C-alpha cells in the first residue's frame, strides 16, 4: 500500500470538517444579509437556523481535529517503519 494513499483518509475528515464549517458560515451570512427585522424572520432564525449553524460549526471543528490527529498518528507510526 502506497504511503500517499494511506495518508488520504485523514484528509477526508479534514475536508468534511471544513465543508461543514463553510456551510455554517454561508447560512449565517445569507441570513444576516436578508434579515428584514420582522418577527417571523427572527423566529425562523432562532428556532431552525441557529441549531443547524451550531451543529455544523461543532461537528466541523470536531472532524478537522480528528483528521489532523489521525494524519499525525499515521505519519508518526509509518515514519519509524521505514
């Protein structure tokens, strides 16, 4: 198994984490740009969009950290085997 192929599995987790963070930032930016300051918009924002944004940010950060730790562990383990 090639070393480059083995190290790509950590990149999947990092890319997924950054993608989730990007989704959260896009939702937040679009909502702030289109906010008309009426009651319905605030209700929709706080009841539906805030949990989605929070989940994307927390899960994205978690996936990025797990991916970086996985990449470092694999690189350290296989560097001794060479």
